[in-house]
C-alpha cells in the first residue's frame, strides 16, 4: 500500500487550480510513475481501467501530449 503523508506545501500549490486540471495532472503523473502501466495507474488512483482509457483519450483529443515514460518531467 502507499503511505499517504501529503506535504502541506503540495496541497497549497493546488489552490486556485480547476479540479479537472488537478485530476489531469494527477493521472498523468501517476501514469509516468508506473512507467506507462495504465492498469497499475488506474488501481493506484482508484479508478477503472475504462475510466483511465477514456480520460487519456480525451486528453489526446484535446492535444495534450501523453508522455508515459517514468523519467519525463511534467
């Protein structure tokens, strides 16, 4: 399981961002951390793989580059 000890500074950085933008950043960061493994990323985030695929498809259709490599900066 994952230790959830959020850094208060990280939470403060999210203030003022739209929820959809926070969600997108979290999904893409988790995908990078899992080396592009969509199933594992979906599991970590507590969403279905179908939801993950749908979100990624929507991001791609919006022109967002989805870099799934673990060493990508985002």
